[in-house]
């Protein structure tokens, strides 16, 4: 349906037949129970003292409302989204609460859209990157690998391994085997 009929398509769906329309008429109040649709877009604007994300409807000057987190994002990614005041999609829950169901954006960056396999990269913005796994973590590139296992074993293997240090380079262990 078109904007002039009071409906708008949900952002992010590629298939025209799968588009969901929402009534975009203004809500009679800022109380979420009076919203005229089950999905509302707006922005993440903060985090309260209890650690809940705060959301404000698009075009509203109302006080931010706490929302439950309904997306599989890390706390770090959510904090970054709040710092950037990212556009967000929130759903009204049956019990009257609100839940974050997605972060919205208009498009994929052209350089990433056109990337060939192996050209994508993960960037960390200077914050600490923590990777946790119950059993093991493996980093692999061609014939090189680093394996971290839950029992404490660390296996580094490759066709050529170099260890370089500007300070002491210590090798410690109950026993040390060379060849």
C-alpha cells in the first residue's frame, strides 16, 4: 500500500509480496499500549541504571522507554548501537512491554556488497574483543591454525612459525621438548 493510504512497508524485506504494512497514523498517546501497530521504529537513546536499553519512537519527544532485548546481539554490539543512536524496530508484547526486534538501516555498504569470498573482514573499534566457547576455539587460514581447547591445551601449527619479541621471549612448562 502507499504512504497516501496511511500504510508504509517494513524496511529491509527484499520480496515485495512478503512486505508487511503498518498503520503509520499518529498514536493517541505516548503510552505503548495505545500504539496503532505492533511494530514501531525509532532510535536507541540510552541505557538506564538497571542496564535496560532505552528507546524513543521516531519523531517523538516523549521520554525514552525501556525495552527488552529480543535480538541475538552481544552487549558490546548493543552498547555501540546506543552510542550511535541506531535506528531500531521495537515490538509491543502481549503483556504490554516492549522488545527490541532489530536494528534498521537502509542499505549494505557497496564495498561489502561487492566483496568476493575471502574479502570480508571483521573490525574491532579499539575495545576489547572477547570470544568464548564451551569446548574449543579454532582460527584457521590455509595450512596455519591456532586451536584453544577447554582443557587448557593450545595447539599452534603451520608450515613456518616465527616467534618474535622486543622483550624477553619465555618458554615455560613442566617439561620443554625441542624436536
